[in-house]
């Protein structure tokens, strides 16, 4: 298994309507590296944002084929992590790291 740098593990936050509705339950959604596991995701979130992580759920999405101008192209899949924070803590995604 490859070792990741804490900044390489987390690619970007996922800001969607569903991810915004999860924020009221102290959950934040991130797009993460495909080879990252739950332990490395937890360590990197705690190190970068200085918060306590209770639970990490991961979801791998498959790539999709699309027809663009008569040619079949493939959109790559990705992995996302839903991170549950300790009660009373939050991450402000509008500011940079």
C-alpha cells in the first residue's frame, strides 16, 4: 500500500445540495484519492483542519461513458468520503487551508 502525504489524500470538498444538507448533522463531504483508506483520511482531516473526527464513510463512484460529437468518451470515477465531526466542531470551507 502506498503512503500518502496528508495534503495529497484530500483532493477537494464536494459542495452539492446533498452535501450542504448533511452539514446540519456535522458531516462534511470530500473528494479523496482513490487509494486512500479510512485511517489515512481521518489522520489527514485531523491534521489539516485541527478537528476531531468521529467516523469516516467512503463511497467509490464508477466512471461513466458519454457520447460527445459522435465519439464515446469516458468520465473518470472518483472516491468521496463523508466525515462526521465531533459535536460542536465545524470546518469553514469558504476559507483556504
